[in-house]
C-alpha cells in the first residue's frame, strides 16, 4: 500500500474523530468518554493502515 492510500485512510478516519468526538462530548458532558472513543478509533485506523 503506497503512502497516498495510507494518508487517505487516515483522513477518512479523521472526519468521524472530529464529528464523533463532538457528539460523544455532547451526550456525556465529559472528556473521558471522548478520549476512549478517540483511542478506539485510532486502533481501528491503525489496523487498516498496517493491513
């Protein structure tokens, strides 16, 4: 997999990180669930990039 495809996958996962982080914060009212959500999304994106 070339570098442009890897960057595209990371950008693709960047949008849910921003939008989803705001939604999780609005529901919970705390940054702890947002951090957990971001870490889970980071592991999923890392799995796609390393595949």
